[in-house]
C-alpha cells in the first residue's frame, strides 16, 4: 500500500468523527432550534451523569485485569 492510500484509510475515522461533531454542534445551537433549551440542558446532564462514567469504565475495563484488582486489596 502506498502512502496516500494509508493516509486515506487512517483519515477516514477522524473525518467521520469531525463531521458528526460539527453536525451535532450545529444542531445543538439556537439557530436551528431542534431542541428547546430545557431539553438541551437535560441531555447535557445525562451525558455527564451517565455517558462520561460509562466511557471511563469501559476504558478502565480494557486495561485492568482481575489479577490487578485482587492485588489492590490483597495487602
């Protein structure tokens, strides 16, 4: 594979994330008025209360093994 094809493959996930982020940010503004301000505020609270800890837990679950947890309490 050439450099340009590798660059294209590597940039696709980044480009997809940027497009979704920009679209979400645009839809969350008052300009498009997709959701009222109370609904946006409630969704913001849900993101911080539910999805952020879930992301932290899944990241931790990928790196911590059962032996590590046992060693923390085996003193």
